[in-house]
C-alpha cells in the first residue's frame, strides 16, 4: 500500500473549487489523485465552516 500524504491547505481549497466546477466528489478525486471519501470530507468541512460564519454574521446583523 502506498504511503498516505497529508492534505495541504492548498489542496483543500482546490478540492472545494473543483467540486463547485465539476459537481462530483469522484471527478475531483480522480483529478487530484485522492479518494472520493477524502474529497467529500474536506468539501463538507469547508461547507460547514462557511455556514457557521454565515450564522454568526446573520446573528450580528439582527
């Protein structure tokens, strides 16, 4: 089995951008040579962070 490498912050951002363009975890995974589970984990993590910020901003504006 190949040694696993850590996902860099740059890769995480690239995953999010590619997911928005391609619309598929599998397509992103193939392009970045990562598993689709890895891609989905970081895309969902990014979406959760964005939503958390949105909730805070909305709470401050009310």
